[in-house]
C-alpha cells in the first residue's frame, strides 16, 4: 500500500529481468518465438527436424505467423500527441515496465 516510487520500480524491473519470461501483445509473433526458444519448444511433433536449429527456427516462425494471421498486427501510438502525453504522465512506471518487457 502507498505510493509507488523509483525503488519499487527498480524491484519490479529486477523481477522481470530475473524471474519472468515476458512478451507483449503488440509483438506477439516475436514474443511467442522468444518464449518458445526459452522453453526449448521445437516444431515437428516436438522432435525438431534434426536438420539444425536454423531450419527449426524457420518452421517455428512460419507456424507462429500462420496462427496469428487472424489477429491485428502491431499498433503504434503517436508519442507526440496530447493524448499520449496525458496517458504517459499518468502511467510512467507502467510504461517503463512495458518497454522493459518489449526488450
């Protein structure tokens, strides 16, 4: 309870870096691929192609892209707009955590 300050933001950033595997909706394909690599997921019934990681990565990316075709892609906010400035000022710490999750 209480206000959230830079100390709490720093703790949250450490938790994200050290404890979680994160992805974001606006970079869904990239996020799913990264999560799959982290957990060692491979295509072709879980055995991989046995032709190499590069070929498996191509198959995995293609599969992810096929699954996400029905969903809208990345959306960008105009960071110079008045609406964005109001939003950012009200949510600075959340925005910083979001940017960390995207990286």
